[in-house]
C-alpha cells in the first residue's frame, strides 16, 4: 500500500517511517499497536496533517509547501513550530524530516517533547521496544551489523598500543563537529519515570549525554542543554569514566557524529541487548578494537575490575583477575580505576568502522530490506 492510497494521516506517517533502514516496530507482520499509539501521542491531529507529507529524507520548505498547497512562509512557520516542539527534525531550518529512531529518545531528553510523552510514552516504549523486542532491529541489522560502537578512554589503553582518534573518546570529542551540547540521559530518564531504574545511587541522569554537530545545533537553537567548550567536555568525560559509565557513539569513523552516549548496563537501549534481556543480542553494539589484558605480576586480586565490568567478562581465579576475551567489549571501565594499573586495553582488530553515516545506513538497509525484497 502506497502512502497515496492511505487516507489516515497517522497511517501515512507510519508508512513513511517504514522507509527507515531498520523499519518500525512490528508484531506478527503488522505495525505494533503500541508504536501506533506512541505516534498518536507524539503528533496532534493538526500536526499529523502536516507530518504526513514528510519523509525520512530531508525536504526543503519549498517542496513541502507545494505538497501542502500553502504559502512557503506559512509552511516554514508551521514546520519550525513542530521542530520547536520536538516532533520533527530539521537541518538548520532549511529542510525537515521525520526521524523514527531519534524520536524514541527525544521525548526523554527534550523538555517540550516530554510534556507530551510523559509516563504513557515510557510505558508504550517499554511495550514495543522491550516486550515486542524491537530493540534487536534498533541495535543492529538482521545480519548483525551494529549501529553503534564502544569507545574506550585513552587512560585505559596500554601505552604500547596504537590509540586511534576515531576510536577513543577524547579523540572523538576533540575532532567531532561542534557544537558540543550536554543534555540529560534519555534512557535513565525513561526508567526513572517508570520507577524501574537500578542505578539511582550510581549514575546521574542530569548532564550525561552529549549532542554534537547537527543535533547539538538543534538543542542550542531551542534553548535546551548546555554548550560545552572542548576542555569542559574532556573533563566531564573523565568524571563519567571514573563513575563507570561506558562511552558509545555511531559506528563510523568520520567526524559526523550526532550523539555520544554515556551508558549504564541497566537502562541503555543498546547495552541492555547483552546485559539485561533474556533474548540477548550479541551484536547490540560493536566491540571496540581493544581488549582487556591483565598483568598477573601487578594484579593484587582486589576484585575492583570484576565489580565494574558491565559485561561480566572478568572473574577472580587464584586471587588474580582473568578476562574472558569473548565477553570483553573493550570499554576500558575496568582499567580506569585499577589501583595497581594491572589491567589495560590492548589493540586488537575485531570490528570495522564505516566511513560515514550514509555508508552505515546503506549497509543496514541492504541487510534488513533488500535481501527480503529479492526473495
């Protein structure tokens, strides 16, 4: 069924969103009713009348105004208001689009969207994302290509190993496109709303998620978040690393990052694919190209690294730490606070980085959609 054949604006929005490489939440071959309600909660009927003409690809105001049959300046004001309210996305105010994956988190780190979504939005997310297992498609392709990757911190890397700026958090902070804006963590915010957050005493919600590049500009233009100098961002990274949070970002090597996440094992939409869900997704996130190794002569068997490892990859044997290479994701959380510096990350190639977001999305689309279309 084409969008032209659909009369309901909400149905058109859902059909347009289905063009995203990872599709939208489905159940038994049909669009998830929980996700359908989520979209109804997000868009008012008046907004849906406009949003039905948007696609996942940015369109100019002129193009959209022709579809709407409205004056271009009037269309611009309508689109800007919807962007201001966090229900659609823009690129610098020149083009607009519907963003299926990002909207899952927007309602829990952007205040105006949160006013709409609230607890009901969190409950619906819990249903289609976790109960109906959309997390698998959100995290990786059907063939196992992860959308995001683990990014270690240089303090955890052995001094003899090569440190790649595109694969280390301080290097990414230094080289990513600005501005760098710090916001609240949407994942911990969501579990907090549902009163199921496990990490209340360990990790912060406030100022623990970085928006950079185009996303950073989006938040700044709307008076949300706080812009950081790169020096300030480096300091926050060090503080969050000490707490034991894991850094993740898009699985690309270019500077065109949008979000740099500071993740816990109990709330993160990505990591929980391995750390919490019974039906595990081993490809929930790409392992870094580093792996933890223990200097047995330096190790005192304190077990601090065992406690900090989110992936349960470290055990104590004969009062010495031992790393399970298959379980280690190379985040470096274990090494950051090792009192004797006995455990360090060592360079080992395990997962590719894609050149840019377009190459990654083309790969995901091919693995999720094109193969099925050819059958």
